[in-house]
C-alpha cells in the first residue's frame, strides 16, 4: 500500500505543533510541519488561552502541508478540562480561560458542600481537582454568569478546534471524561448533577467515541488556504489519551507515565475502578479509545522544571533542558525531597524559591544551584511515581512487569533512571512523540486503514526504537521513599 497522510494537530500547555503523520500499511512516520509557542495571555486579572492565535497557527501548518501531496484527514488533541462557550450562531461568547487562572480558588470546596465529595466521585470517577471543568463553570456562574446564560453549546478545547474546522458540534468521549461532569460508567453527561448545580444541561453536546469522522474541512477554509477537502476526524481529543493509545505495549498489564508538563501515572483497564480505595487515593478514571479506561494519578510533572527554567531566564540565565539535566546529574542525589504536588507549586512564578522554602520548612539541605534544584525535582517526581504505583497496585490488585514512560520526559535519561530506581521496575522510554502517534493512529483507524488499537499498537511497536532503564541502587531508594513519605 502506498503511504497515506494525515495532519495531527497537538496543542500542549506551552507549545503546539502540526505534524504530518504517514502510514504505509505496516509502519508509521511522523514529521514536523509547524511548531509554535502557546503563551497564555494575562488580561486584567484573568489568564486566557490565545485561542485565535492558536487557530491561526494551525492554519499555517495546513498551508505548509501543501508541499507534501494528498492529505486525507486532520485531527486535534489538546490538554484537558478547558472549554469555550458558543452562542446560538456558533460564535465564541468569551475567550477560553486557562485552568491555572485563579477564578477557581475555593470553588471546589464550595461545590463539594452542595453535592458531596463522595457522590461526586462515585458518579464521575474523576480525581477531585480545582482545575476541573465543573469547578470552572461554577466560578463562571458565580462571578460572571452572562456568557453561561447565553451559551447554546459548551465545547472542550479539542472539540472547539474541531468545530472551527468542520462546523460539527460534538463532545469526544476522552475529553468529556476530564470534566468531572460525565457519568463515567455510562459514558453520558451527568445531567442530574448539572441541574442540581443550576448549570444548564442543554449546552452539552452529544458524546461520541474517538476515532470517528465528524465532517470535512469547511469550504471557506479550503478557499482561504487554497487546500482541497479533507476529512475532519475526532481523535482521542485529550492529549493524555492520544498518548496512551501510542504505548508500544505488548504486555496486557502495564504501568505508564505520560510525562510532559503533567505527569500522568497509571494503567489501562477494560472498565473504570470507582471504589472506596480509589477515592481515598484520589485516583482518576478517564475514557480512552475503543472503550478502554485509564486509571491514573495526575502528578505535577515537568512543569516544575519548565517553570524553574523560565525563572532562571528572568534572572538572566538561559539554559536548555539538556544542560539542566547534565548539571543535575553532577550533583549528589537524594539530598533533599519535596512534595511535588504541594499546592504552592501549582501557580506560575518563582518555583526554585518555593523549593528552597519547602526544604527550609522541612529541615532539609536547601538546593542552591540550578543542578541541585533540578535533581531535587527529578528525584521527588520519581518518588511521587513510586507512591502512585503502590496506590494503583492496591486498587487493582495487580502486579506489573514494566513501566512505559512516554512523552517529552522520555528524553530525560536521569528521570527515567530515577523512576526505575524508585519503582523497582524496568522503565521502557518512548515514544517521545506519543501524543502525535496516537493522534495519527486514531485517524487511520477512522479512515479504515487500521482495524483497531491492537493492530495500531503492534505496528507502532515495530516502528519504534525504545530505550530500557533497569532499576538499581534499590536500598538507597527504599530509604529515600521512607523519607519522602514522612515529608508528605
Ligand atoms: C496533560 C493534561 C492532563 C490534564 C492537564 C490539564 O497535558 O491534559 O491530563 O489533567 O493536562 O488539562
């Protein structure tokens, strides 16, 4: 079979790209057409996504694809939980707001008082996090209800871009499952919950599974960009689920870490787990492709390093990630530990200073240099993964032979090795571009070129070159894990 091509558009919290994905019936290729920054914009006291610029950049990518021949489809994935509201004519009522915006402060507690922590978790199966769509909507309702009152449709970010491209208003299931508004077992919107909170259920669009065609590129966009028609495809719109689709696992039971701005640690299951124990550990269920579920913990991830790097740039010191890793590898490991999920590390700002404060408060050696800071972050993340692993094992009653570490973090040999050491399991690193592969695979599934996820994963495993990190220094890491649990 000759190679077919699609455009995989992947928006991350700090950058986006349009990639060309190819499949020749046996293996995949991906190449970058266009990459651009995704810088949120603070206006007044609100932090917005620059959604029109993001759409503009997607169009630039489409234009660049003209040099590569026929393109069969286009699919978009993004981070979770954020959304846009449309009026009856399909116009955006407000600019989408960033999940790190302060408008949700205190909203979760308020909402939980109204609906109860246990029933909410029972119904949605989602980890309770202030950033979740439900709490954002409650903030809109309380502070600035007009757009909500006029809203005819709520579209989550990938669905919004998909709508810009095709005009179809749908809710793809993987992204719907990040909202804390979906009945996880039924795969339907939790209308009763919405109504009990005074949120109008009528704005929710029908939930569709990922890997389906939703329409074709609007004629006016074809004309504007000078491109022929192409299918618009709903992939697993949630980037984490696109990435999961691309885990090159040959084992049935495995652990994974989708390691980017966030670190998502979990496993894949045929059905959600919503139990007293999963509630206690605050583990989330998310819907994936082909009716699969990810059972995972949301851990803060490389955000700590990305944001520290921005701080050092503000101080006039510009280092690449590779350079920071080299510095970290030269320092003495396991001297100081932080709880990476402590609330003070979530907002943007001077992370290295907050790490120093954390270490002073917990009477540990205070990391001074950039290398010591990055080393402290990496080892603390590895130990947070270890804790998540213990909790997931306890909930599923399963043992796992391997951890697949996918996404940008797979480039960090130090983090992969530390994770293997902390968890006592081999870490298979790669693909770095998991999200793009998963997006591409879902499109070829929708186009009928692949007969399902298993076939797609096998083809991918044959395409890829992965690196394995074997665990070592186990005693030292077990001792560190004890210390880590004490500081929590
Ligand atoms: C990762 C991710 C996480 C989600 C967080 C916020 O990019 O999608 O899965 O919890 O971003 O939306």
